C-alpha cells in the first residue's frame, strides 16, 4: 500500500507520526489477528508491518539485512498494560 492510497485523515497522521494503523489481519496458521501498520523508514520509504516481540517493535525489513549498527526500530507501540494505566 502506498501513502497516497490512504484516506485523507490517515495520510495526515502518517505524515505527522510516520506510521498509521491499517487493519487487523489473521494469516493462516496464526492463533489470532495482529494490527498492521504503514510505517515510514527514513532510508527506504513506506512499508507495511505488524508489531514484533515483547516490545512490539516495527522494523524495516531492508534495514534488518544490514550490519548491526544499521538496524533500526522505526517505531514501537505501547504495550497493552501501559495503555491501561
């Protein structure tokens, strides 16, 4: 998905925050659904991803292929218990 395909409100949030929620998806073999986001990597541009690991990090797949000092966590979502407080 490209940022230009988003509705106006989501395009504005994407430009301000660098990420925007798209939808929940459940793939074959998954026990539940995960939220998917459109995220902007400063080096590679927009990509779709879902939160990974305990810290629920969003990672650019192209940045992960580079040496350790190039790995980037482009954005992370608050954990559910942090949101309840």
